[in-house]
């Protein structure tokens, strides 16, 4: 991928971002977080796993028992929440923060991602790449925007996919990543990664395949759709919207190599969203994400305290917003294309394409 040119006329917010980036350059950000917040408790990890498993399986069982269409949709959403919680526990496994036992992390990670049929190592390697290159215009793989000029040159199918995933089909964003890399060992550059991914694919094929075959045998194709496929879509909806909102905002830039720095990618490009306390608990604090980017060793149950310590050490640097639908709508409406003129997002679709095409 060709390295994007520096912004032609940097927006004042882009310049303010660079000033913050320079202010923290060379700082040991993780030193602001007490070491005890990075110590895992396997018991607390399993407790979180159990809560999400009960929600996921309980919602599906309730759908089957009640057998009332007007309960089905809300219960599918609840099952999706439980499945997303399982993924959040698997997320800790991928970072080694569930336990200090690497094998246990891998076992629990594989099990936690089964409701998504996501091969654990495929997700782990892609996600760790995101952490190493967060909001890099050249290298990040999560919701990286393109300019309007590049968009115009794309084939029609790719343009439809790009715009859809950032508007009406936002729920399918993580499905797109899953389809692109989850079952493609060749997607990964290192031999060891490809070996890991093949093992995870085999696990999903055997264990996931056996579960789906059993479910289909006893409940038919209708049961397969209702008890697995519908919750699968619901989990991906939680997955897609959460990851989109973490790093997308009008004044959060995706940065070219000239401006990207590791410390800025850890501290300055994430928005922490405040959920209601019950939702924060059920999603294992995943919306408090800046501290996690600063130190991936923090288990989910220590994230709130870690965020407080980070906020105290770097006042005005940690972004905190209240989660609501207008915030999501604003992102979908305005955060679609990278603007090579301002260095931020182009908030008016295709309005600046002629000028940007010269960049």
C-alpha cells in the first residue's frame, strides 16, 4: 500500500492531536498503572466466563421453552450479549491476561470463540496486529478508512461493500473480517502463525461442526437458524459496533507513517464509552479500552481501576464519552472517508474528491 501523503491543510484538531502526541513521546505509559492491576485471577476469569455462558445458553434455552415469536427477537439480542461476553473473555485469553498459563489461555480462548465459529488463533494474530498498528493508515486492519479519491477508483462491488459496512450494514463489519481471514492460513505472513491458524480451524471444524450437526439433527434447519445463526449475527453486531466506536470519531485521526507513533496509538486514538453499570459488567468492561491498549496484560476486572490511574496520570489525554445511539449515528454519518486535506475524516461524502484526487 502506498504511503498516504501528509495532509495539505491540517485541521486545527489534527494539529492539536499532534501536540498531544509530541507531549507523550518517549513516556512509559504503562508505568502509570499499578502492577497489581496486571495480575490475573483465574477464579475471577472463570466467573466472568460462567456469567456470559449462562446468559448465552440461557437465552437460547428460553427461546426454545417459551416458543413465542414476540420473545424471540429480544432473547436473540440477549444471547448475542452473552456471546459477546464470551468473546470478551476470549479476548483476555488472546492477550495472555486470563491466566499466566499459556495453554489454559489457548484452551479457554478456543472455547469462548465457538459461538462465533471464529478460529481462536486467526482472531488472535489479526487482533494483535491491530494493537501493534492502531489507527495506522497503512497497516491497521480494523475499520481503516480510505480517501474518497481511492473509493472512486475501486470496483463497484468493493465500493458497495465499503459504504454498506459503514452505514446500514455496520453490524456485518466483523463478519467481513471473519470471512477474509478466519479460515485462510495464507492470510498470515509467518509460518508459525499459519500453523496456529490451521490448528484452530481444525478445532472449529471438529467441535463446532459436531455441535451444529447435533443441533440440526434434533431441531431441524429452523432450530439451526434460530438457536445458532440468529445469535451468531447478534454477537457480530455487538462485535462490529463496539470496535467501530472505539477508534472512530471526527477528531480522531488515522495517521500516515510520518505522524504515527506507538504512544499516540496506545493513548490518544481510543474513546472509552461509559455504559450503564449492568452492561459494563456483562461486557466485561470492554468499552473501557484505552487502558487495555496501554497495557494488554490488564484483566477485564481491573480495567476500571487501571483507567482511573491512567486518567490521573495523563489528564485530558484519555477520551471518555457516554455511550448512546446518537454517538453511533454521528460516526456512521461523518466518519466514512479519510480526508487527505485535513488529516481527519471527510464529513461531506465525495464533496472534496476532485481536490483530494491530486494527493
